[in-house]
């Protein structure tokens, strides 16, 4: 058993649901979160938001899945990210579950 976690900007919500369905991951949860990026180290010319704090509306998906379903999802997310013209990407992580009930 693995714990799957996906973070992305809110605009990718429907895309992520499609990718999960395509990978036969039918049970998951998600919630809205605030993404944060500290831009205080960037020069003013690179930081066109003109702020040290950049927050965005993001989402977090999570699910307990069998390890067999991980590879297909990772491949599909990589393909999805390659096609994006934005700097924002879908981030996927899988964690081992040592014990569950």
C-alpha cells in the first residue's frame, strides 16, 4: 500500500481527476490549499509580481493505492507536465505505508 499525494494549482483540478481515473484510481480525497513561494531572494527585474510573498490557490489530492498503480500515473503526469506552457506543474509523490488498519 502506498500513500499518493498530488499538488498543483487549482486550474489543473479537472486534469488531475482525469489522470487519476485513467490510472484506475477511483477513490481519493482532495482539498483546496494555499501555495506559497518566497520570492525575496529574486531580483526585482525577475519578480514581476513585485512582492516577496507569492500565494496561489492550489489543491492537494491524496489516496491510498496499491503500488502497481503508481508507474502509469507518474508517466501520465510527466507527459501532462511536458505539454504545459505555464511554469506551474503537477507534483506527485508516493510514500510507503509501513502499517495501516
